[in-house]
C-alpha cells in the first residue's frame, strides 16, 4: 500500500485504508474509503511496514523530509508503544483543535480513540535545545527529546496557589535595617511562632531577623516600624536596599511574596533548593510545622525556558517531595492594582 502527499502536506492513502488504519487503530482522518494521514502518522506506518512507501520513499528517506519530523516521530512512536491512540493536531480534524493550537498531538485515554471525543493529554514536542516561551506552556504536556532520543514528559498546568493560614500579626513592632536584612529586637512571640515571619537570631534570644522581602511586606502592612539610619521612610529604605542588591528581581519577588501571603500561604526562602521560596499552605504554629509543599521560582512573564532548566527544577523538587511552581510576573496590573501573576505548575509525568 502506498501514499501520496497532497499540496497541503497531507498523505492520502486510497483503497481500504480507512477500515484498515482508522477504524481499527485510530490513524488519520477518513476521506470516504480512503484515509488522510499527517506526516508523522505516515512515518509511523512506514516504520511498521504497513505502508510500502510515500511518494516512492521508504521510511528512512521519508523521515528526513519534514523539518522536525524525526523528533515528533520519536514521541508519537513512544506514545503508541505505551498503548495510546493519538492524533496530530490539525484544524478541522477534531473539535478539540483550534486555529492557533500549539500542541503537536492529542492523546486519548487508554481504550479510547479519536472517535470518542475524549482527550487525556495535549502534547507539545520539543528538542532539548529548543527554548519555550512561558506563555506557550498553557496546561498541556511537554515532551522533551534529548540528544540520545530519550523522552521526558512534563505536565504543565495553570492553577493558583492557595492556603489556609490566617494570622494577623501585631502592629508597631520596632526593627532596624542592618545591611541586607532587618532585625526586630524585641518582637511579640506571635510574629515568629504563629506567623512564621523571620528567623530567631539565637535560640535564647528574643530577636528575630527578617529578610528584606519579609520586612518590606510587614512594613507595608504597618507591622514593622523600621529604623534605617538617616532615612525617614524605613520601608522605602528596605525596598531601595533590595533593588540595589537584586534590581527588578526584588520587586517581582516582593509581588509574589505578597500574593502568597494574601492567599493564606506562608513563603520562606527556597535558597537551599535553588528556588526563591518554599511554601507552607497551613501554619498554626512553628512547633507543629508540617512539610513545605511547593518550591516557587519567580520569573518575568516574558521568560523563555530552556528544557534542561525545566527538567532540573522539576527533578529537584520531586527529589525533596515538593511540586515545582513558577510565578510569572507580568508588567500589567491585576484587578487589585498590583502586578499580574500567573502560576505555572510543572510536574514529571509518566504516561
């Protein structure tokens, strides 16, 4: 059986192709008794020996024709080998495909096919050297093919981070700006014990040291009264010190810290995990503190990911029993007047 490529990059297979390939195995899109195949489907049928040729070319010759076809073929073959029916995303072939769809494949639940109308995963295929704009990760599965043709599947989703921590710290706590941190010398016990703000200076000392981000947030809520030398506005001095050390990154981290606290989530430094924050969804007291659930990395909204960096972050988070979340801070304002933040969750997936 042979196929011929039409002008729209579709491979038409005549005769009884629909019954043989679509009805029984979910390949292509019916065209009467014939069948239209996307190039990756044609390549897979050539590889299996179900097609003899396409335009007179066998599997090896055909695989080198399309740009990126070899990488897409590796993922398509892997999904088929795992027992999934999957379809290339071509407009008009499925109601689940829109005109600007960035996914490469629709993957159906095991035991179902394109005729059932149920999609399990939307898969976007990239090589390990391809950068991916953050706004291109829209809740599908990223299939990364490395230089040895091994495939890593990363499940992405856009979902806000929420918690149940409800703590209102006291106001008017005196503190001092010291270099790149702030120290509250005699704070109420609840500041650290219930609110999990800062870190005790010493086990036998009441003083609590706070990061610049924590201090800026607390001063903005009137919790801290910060003494900063000759500077009349302690909070402004803290923010200036943060910007001096980190540039625009400090403002992004402060925006994310504020958003997390406002959502009932307690953020603490994630430095030892290579992230900006680790988070706790429910804190009643430091004595009964549970395990942190998320690692949060703060990035500008226009950030482009390198697949290697994504895989590294996700693997590290998984290794310490956490989920990786990227907080993408846009320059536009949200409904409350602050920076708009998108929460991108990424986890490793085994299909």
